C-alpha cells in the first residue's frame, strides 16, 4: 500500500480539477475553478485524511443540497470496475474524496449509502467509508456485508473483509470486533479459499488483526479451515494470517505452519560488521545455523533488531529472513544485509542496538552494534 505521506501529495488543486471536470461532464453547473481554488487554499499543513476531507467538503457545498440528489452525480463519474491487479492507488486514487463524501454525509440514508459504497469499491475502495455504518447501523450493514462476501465482484468480496477489519491501518479501531471477533469470522467463512489474490490478502490481514486480540480463536479457526478447506488458497491465507503470532514465537502457530524442532537448532556463530555505524550504513549479519538433532526439521529464521528509543529503552522489530529444511546434524552459513535508514514509522537514536537470531520463535544468538546519529 502506498504510504500516507506519499499519497497525500496528490490531493491538491490538481486533484480537484480532475474530480471537478468529471462531475461537470454530468452536472454542468459544477464550479470546477472555485472548487480547485478552495482546495489549494485549505490544504497547506494538512495530512492525508484531512486533505481528503477538504475535497469532500468542497463537493458537499457545490452539489445539490439533497444528499439523495447528490449521490447519483458522484456515482456517474466512477468509471469502469477495476480488474484483478489494478491497484486503487494506481488507477483511481482520486475517488477517495467521493468515498469520504458518503462516509461523512450519508449516515441518515444508510441504504442509499451502502448501495453507493458497493459501487465505489468496485472502482476504488469503501473500506473506510463503511466503518461508521458498522457502528451506527450495525444490523443493516452486517447483513449487507454478508451479501457482499458472496458477490461475483472480487472488489466487493474484498470489501466484505477489509471494511470490518478491527485494526485497519489509517482508520479508527472497531472496538466491538476487538472484544468479539466472531461476527467477523462468520463473514470470512465463504472467503477462506477465495480465487482472488486481492481478496485473500484482505482475509489474511483480517485474520492477523484477530490474532492480536484473540490468538486462541484465530488458531482454532485456521486449524478448522485447513481441515475443511485443504486448498492452496486457504494455506496461503493461513500462512500470512498467522505472521504476527509467528513473529512472537507462538509455538502452536509455528507448528501449524510446519516449523518444528527449534530447540534442537543452534546458532554457534553470529557476527555483525561493521560494529559501529551511522544512518545510511549497511550492516552485514553473518551466522551459522546447526541442527543438533538426529532428524530433519523445517525452521523459520528471523532476525530481531532492538531499536533504541529517545528515552534509552529498546523496542524490538522482527524481520523475516528465511525458511528452510535442515537435515540431521546439518550446519549452514547464512548472511543478511540490513541498511540503517529512517522510515516514516521509525526514528533512530544513538546507542547500542541488540540483534537476535530467532529460530522458530526461540532466540538462539545475540550480538550488538553501536549506532551514532
């Protein structure tokens, strides 16, 4: 998914011209220039969601006052449905204010708005717009979501999962599903072996969200899914849906994915070079891994960097490295490069940073490097 920072740059006067021009083609009295000017005046200093809201507010003041009259105009500019693999941020990013319009102004017209969200998500996404309807029109919305899960449109099926994720990025948490994820799992049932990769990614992400709050329920669900639906599609969802539990070293999750014998696999050598780095430098993490058992084991290897924070404490970040089959008594040498570069979600601070090599969730070796910012 595009970063919030990168995406926000597109929501400006040019975006208003693009949206406004489409609207004027079906609603000639729409004031495109006034819309673009207002957007340019109001967006400085605003982040993505606030910029999108500015564009939605500009639509509200320039479209018919009656919401029921305004929505058909917006639906007329949506264009063709996205095919599998056509990303919404590549082809239809400019429709985000249209979805926000329904999110902000349609709650008094839930049936009309849910119809609109279904059409919008075929061309963009309705994953954010649907959330206030879940909260304020729960029964009606969840009934519609259940229908969407069986839609012939992969985009609509994906919305059935993505729109009710408890911890959807860039959105407020749906606490009702944090407390009780069972209604979400019921929606996911017909999607557990979906033919669309777009849908499967959402189901896996949804399952991963559930595993953070109800790990036992998530594990029980994937065990049942694998038994009742032994397909490659379900296996893919299970693997990616358990990723947080795997990173935490949950032994049941690792066993479900076939990782065994972590306690028999040792790391007799771990070297990190250079030992002193600055921002922009690249570390080389080199180590040996050895199976001390008399039988083969499938193992998942991660490395964990404990990032020093401003207050001197450390926060671990798990990075996937590889999975492999290690024969009886087999020893291998592995190497990984890791660049120290700042990203939007992480700031670096000077200090000693610890690196762990983790095998099937068990820490088997530890080293450190010094960072100077």
